[in-house]
C-alpha cells in the first residue's frame, strides 16, 4: 500500500527501480497471472561463516507512514531479541541492519538494494504500502533474495522471493464485505488513498458489490498525507450510504475521522469499516473520533490466548505499559519466527533451500496457529471484524473461527473472474 508522490524524488533510485524491472528474476506472478522472464541472479554475499548472520529491517521511520511503520520496527526487534535469547537461528545470533524507507517507494527500492548487496543480509523484513512492496519486488527477484512483507494488501500478486504474512484479499476485504452484507448493508461509499492498494481493492469491492446486490454510491481518493477532507466528507454525507469502506492509509486517517465526526457522522448512522486502522492508529486519531467504528483484520490485542498474552506482556515490558499491539506488528513478529522455522527446516540460509522448505512451516502466533502455503507464499489466517472501544482497543465482533487458506488471485470466486 503506498504513495506514488515519490516520483519526483531520488532520480538515481528511480533509475535503479527501472533497471531492476528489466532484470527481474524468474517466477513472479503478476496481476495478469503471467510469470516474468528468467535472468541470472547476482551471487549472494551472505556470510554464514561466523557466529552471526545479518538480517535487514526496512520500515518507514520518517514521513507520512511512520505513524504505522515505527511500531512494526519495534515488534521485529522484539522477535529478534527473543530468537537470540533462545540460541539464535542454526546457532547463529541475528545481527540487525535497520534502514528507513522514508515513506517513499523509490527509497525502499534503494535501501533494499543496499541491504542485499552491501550489507549482505540473509533476508529483509518490512515494507507497508503496496507501492513500497511493488518497488522492492524486482530488486528481490533480480538479486534472488527474500522479503517478508507483514501487511494486508490487495492481492493479485505472488512472488517466489516474497513471503506475505499479512492478509490477502480473501482473508480481510472479502470477509468484511460478507459481514456488511449479513448486517443488511445495501449501499456503500468508498474512500481511499490514491495509490495501488486502495484502487485495486476498490476494483475488487465494486465487482463484489455488483454480484451481491450492493450499490456503490461514490468512490473518492486523496493523496497520501492529505489533511483536508471537508469536500470528501461532504460527498459521503450527501450520498447517504449505509456504510463507508475506508482504505485510507497513514496519518490521513486522523484528518478524515475528525472531519467525519465534525460533519455529524458516526458509527450508528453511517459506520466506517477500515482495513488500515489498528490499535496504534486509534491513539493517533483520537478514541473520541473513532469509538464504535469497525475494522477488518486478523489480529487484535484483545485476543484471548496464552500466546497473545505472552506477546503483549513481552512487548509492553520492552516498550512501555502504555504501548499497544496491532495486526501488522503481530504479522511482522510472526514473519521473523516463520523465517527461523524455514531456515531450521532447510538446515540452510540459502534462498533456494529456504524456499523449498517453506511449505507447511507453522508457528503458534499471537493470532493463532499459522501455516505457510508453499505454492503462493502466503499464510492461512483467521478473519476478524472488530469494533473500536472506549478503551482504545479493538474488540472482536465477528470471527471466521478457522484460518482461511490464502487465495491471492481470488480463483475461488466466480464474481472475481477477469480481475487479475
């Protein structure tokens, strides 16, 4: 999910992205379902001869996405500390190289190249927006390295060099639409940030709505970081939809929900279902502006399980009792433990060996037990619809009860035919 406004920055990095698009390695399945051509990947410089092995964390620690991504960096660091305290991976301690993606896709591509070719990391963990992921994808394929991407996204993608530990479409957006349909929702208004995730998600939502007798009364976009939502909120209010489906990302949500409340709109008359607002963002927006609104995720801090209690306790012990945990944080934390499981199953840090071993690797995560799909590199996840409480936490309203197998190209849905 991500900003396209980066096109004017960092010309060398942009050239790098263009070059790596030409050099993309074999195996990436695109929205058309095709695979890219084959090239010879650069030889790995990963050094496993000593007592340590390097891994890279690549998150936006500055810019409009920092409100969300700093928390992911924190949870990754927690997972690394736990793994090191437990003896490391194949007996080697993890050495972390942290980089700032600066909320710019071109910077993500540039820093990914650095981590792989200069820092010689065995794997990279991070990214948030789909624009950042798509900018990095050709880099990882050309260099035949591994990216673990922790955030829900729009689907219609699969790459042998990316492991997707956040939800794909059939594990978040489709269950959210099913929930609205079950609640009697007959019309929706779509509001999103202007980049690939919201636009692709809304293409899917429109197809679902047409097939399920749900009317889309409007579709509005704002640039990432946008702060004036008076015009968009007025359009939403005038449309009078039963609900709003929100795919805004980053700190734009703060301005949107404040304006939404100022316009006299709320969860009783016109609820908003958000797919990018988690516990951390609730605090930034202000509980008073979002109490009672709905979210669709696969993890909430309020999940009642021993694994989650241990995770929350460890996170707060490290970062403070006032800190909250969220879905992308948990998916990032889980991704590092899954990589450890893959490496130890393969008995190797080699990319090809890890890819071969990945299928069937499981982890008892805070969200519940998760299993890697070796074919599409996504994981099975339980869908949850939550309601934001006065305590600033999100409480489960509905659950799929069982993990949903990933279907990134929506091949199991007749109404999605032709989308990919």
